[in-house]
């Protein structure tokens, strides 16, 4: 009996020793920011990445998901390259992250940037903005089927305005429509403007036939009755005013294209830092403040964790590479 008791006691001591040896290692795996955190936006104040970055900043601070100070740094220019170069030089310690867009993929494919998603740490996919196709209210093009029919008869019969560059999300969406029509997508009459706002102005002025743009920029003209939205490149109908706009899929064409916004960090971020952002962002996207702002901006909530977003970026890269290759825009 004493031997059994002694054995049980020694076993208990061994268990405690193991627990003590594991405890510090486990504690080291739990990380959270203890000093200033920087969120980089590749657009100027008021741009899509800036608005997303400031929304993250606001929710993190108001909900106390982050106790450390948070600031937003705007690094516009170079099609996002200035911001990416800045992030690439930051330490991979979890204190600097960046809101990135689909330009992270397309600019690399077209040779405009040396950087792509594999040069950074994928942290999250946050939201997407789908492409709306609009025409003037008095246009003979009543819906998406009419547009495809016109392009099928003559791919150069219509001018399609996009902002802000060839190879961008709006241009890719327009090319997918031309492909659905069976035409040579390299021959579509694409007119590039410096911004989607300029594209909309050209449409209203009767200088172009169709505009492919972020829906949020066309909604004011939709509400005024000056513009009719004939299709959305979304997987399903939107909310609010966009609930009346049919998707391309509803009209018989398998066209889905978006300008996504994700979060990336410097290459080689340690697992504890990635785990912190995974946890914080999973909570952030469930807050009412986040949901309210996404709805107000007509953004789709499609949050994905670090592991999921890496798969998403990989698939998006391959899809974009195929379309841009067909357009003759690959390097």
C-alpha cells in the first residue's frame, strides 16, 4: 500500500513537472500587440483601401479588441507599389499590416509590379466590391442579355468605360462579358479613365455606351434616374438598392468578378502574430459597426482567415492570369 501511494505521488510530481515545462512554451505562443500598430492603405484618404483601413482602426479601438494605439498610413501611388515596397521593408513582427486589393495580383501578372501575394503573409480576406454595368436611362440596351447580343453581333459596336487601368477589376469584368458573347476580347472598345467617377461622367455625357464600375459610384445616378444598372458581376443579388439589379448569372452568363480587399503582412510573420490577427479579425467582422459600414458602402462581407485567404488569393491569381493572358496583357 505505501509503495502504491509513493508511486501515485511520484506520478503526480511527474505530471506537474510536465505541466510546468509546457506552460511557458504555451504562454510564449500567445501574442498581442503591446505598442503602436500601423495599418497601411495604398490609396489616398477617401479611397477604398483607406476607408477599409480606417474602419478596421475604428472597430479595433472602439471594441477594445486592441488596446495598443492604431494609426493608418496612406501610401498612394505606383498602382499600389509604393505601399507594397513600404510593407516589404517592415519587420515581420505583427505590428504593420496593409489593406491590399486585386491589383496585388493583376499588376504582377501584367509586369507592372515585382510584388505579388506570395511575397507577403496572407492575413485575411475582408470584403469585396463587385462590378456594376450601367447604361444611360434612355439606352436601347435594357439588360445584360441585350449587351451580350450587341457584342456578339459586333464586339466593337459599343464603347465600354472602365477606371482606372487596363487589367484592373473593371476591365476584367468587361472582358468576361465579351467572352460570354463569343467575341475576341482583345477587340472590345475599352476606354480607360483615371477614376470610375470620370467613367460615370462620360456615360452621362453620352460619350460612351456602357460603364463598368464599382456599384457605389453609380448608385447616386441610379437613384436620380439618369442611369440604369443592367447587371452585377456578383454571385448573388446585393442588398438595399442593389436588390433590384440582376446578376449576370441570373441572366444566363457565368460571370463573377470582384475587386477584393484583403489584409497582408510582411513575409515570414510568425504563427503567434498571424493567430492574433486571425482571432481579432474574426471578432471584428461580427461587430455591428463593421456590418453597418459594409452595407453603407455596398461591400460584400466575405471574410476569410489567413489559411483560407491564401487559398483564395491563389485561385484569384490563376483566374486573373488566364483572362489577362487572353487580353494580351501578361508580361
